[in-house]
């Protein structure tokens, strides 16, 4: 499915429900579509809007420190 088809299908569904208030921009569509279809996003897209604390949840301090050490070596 192309992005154009996805946009048109989503808009059609919203218009059928009469919940769209114009103007409905492409940014609005992207926000709504990704909220409703997170399974279609790449992991980095899912993480980009999360606060740092949320990104690091579940990682041990050792893993975090090992990653930071590797970054320091490469810089």
C-alpha cells in the first residue's frame, strides 16, 4: 500500500464517521496514523518521542555503562 493510498483510506474512514475537522494536515494524519498503527513503525520511530528515562527502562546499569564506554572509545 502506498502512502497516498493509506492517506486516502484513512481520510475516507474518518469522513464516514464525521469526526474530521478541517484543516486536517499531513502532520495531523501522520500523528493519528502512527498512534493507531504502532506495529507498522520501526523501533527507532517508536522510541524517538520517549523521554530518556523511558528508553532506558529495563536496561541494567552495566549495559548502560558498557554502551557509554563504547561511545567514549569511538569519540
